C-alpha cells in the first residue's frame, strides 16, 4: 500500500467511503468502474476499515490501487455542519485533510452536502482573491453541455461574488468542456439591461470589462437555459439551486409524460420497437447519473460532491470528473487567472461610474 503515496506525481484521489445512502458498497462498486476507465488513478479510502475491506475484497484489481485508512466516526445526512465541522475523526474530515496535506489531489464524497462544504472551506481554505467558493455542476442542453454556478453555497451574493463565479465558470467550461470561448450569461428575470437586482446589473458591468476577456452573452432567462444559448450560467446560490431543481423536476416530468402517453395508445405501443434507438438516446441524455459530481470551486484544493442516492455508475462519473480536473490542474489555473485581476478595484470603478 505504501507504493500509492511514494510514487512521484501520482494521481491520488481521496475518498469518503462512508458518505452516501448505501455506502461503502456503492462507493467501492463505483471506484471499480472508475479504476477501469482511469488505470493510472490511485485511491485513499477513509471509513470503517472492516466494512470497506468486506466490499473491496470483491475487486482484486481495484484493491491493488487502494489504501484503506480507518475512521472511527461518520458524518450522517441529518448532522448539522456546526456539529461536525471540527470533528477530525470522521471519514469526511480525514478524506478532506488528505488533500490539505498533499497526500491526495482531490476528495470525493457522497455525504452531507452542508458538512462537506463547511469542512472543505475550513480545511482547504479559500483561494487568494476569491471571496466565496461556489458549487458548480455540468448539465445537458439541446446542443451539448453547460456549466452552472452557484448551486447553493451562497444564498446571497454581491457583484464581486457573481463576477468571480463568471471567471471560475469560464475556466471550468474551457477545461472540462473544451469550449475555447465559453459564452457567459447571468441568470435574470429578463433580457433588458435594466432588469434584475442592482448586484446583477453591477456584475454585468464588471464582466463586460475589457481586461477580464470574457465572452459575455448578457442576461439569460430560465426558459432559455435548455436551448443552449450560453455555456456558463451564473447566479447566486439561492436562485441557482431553485433553477437546478426546477430543471431536474421538469426532466423527470417529461419522461413520465412520454411513458404515460405511449401506454395510453396502442398505436404508439406498436411503434415502440421503431423508437427504441431514439428512446435510448433520450434516456442517456437525461440520465442524471451521467452528470453526477458537483464541484466546490474557489477552494485551495478540489472537493467533489456526488449525489448521495446515486448508484455505482453515477459515483464513477463523479470520481471521473475529479480525475479530469486534477489532470488539468484546475485549482492552479483558477489561482493563476484570478491573481491577474483585481475585482475589488474594478468594483470600486463600477460603483464610482454609477453615481
């Protein structure tokens, strides 16, 4: 097991093996899938040692690239962040701390979102010149995929926060989606320049600043998100979280209505064999497991949140997202690009010009 940490420049991912609704079984099964796709990755597993080994023993090849470290306590879904934030004996805290110590390049957990965010901020700290980290996810639209942030870390944001989210979203879209000049949009209640709250209008002015070099699309309304008019959607955490859940709920509704409509028509049922290819493609496009893995960006380390109720495939996608961003040195890229700009100074210029 020592080989995992002794190899130079190793791709090591820290895993909270006890996070999630059916851990550590789903975690181990997901890691087995991820390890096949990323054979150069290594994993540090934190959790109940005997329980983790019970499942890990079923995957001899995965076991070769894993090191299990026993944790005496677990963060539960109903635990308040204030209750667990300084408990260094939980599998979540220990997994995050491995990133701080430099033993791992990223941490993945399917556990309590609030606790993961709070402990990640406490242990990893916020990057210099970043005022607040954000939760970001990659979602599908009709022409491909887009980045959306913040999804719940900050219920209230000022213009500087929103502009920082735009910069970080731009970097993520370029690195994770391969889009050379991502179109950035602020989520708003209308497209007109004077629509929305004051902080949104100020953020628009800051983002349009020439020295930020951002491809600013302008405002975007919620119904335009699935149409693919922007590659990065920026919002405060309250608005973004509501938008995300509305999109997810609508996607489930559409799938249910399609199934219901087909069952109510015998002609439609006769046509099912001819629609099978299109049905499978649609199901794959809307499959939430393939977009699993929300990232906390703006921290001095990479922290990835998997959905607690996902299965092995969904967990493997979250781990794969972490591996991809580690390979691209995503955290260092954000740090370097943010250091080139002074958003506080730019904010003062915008406020001065508005008077």
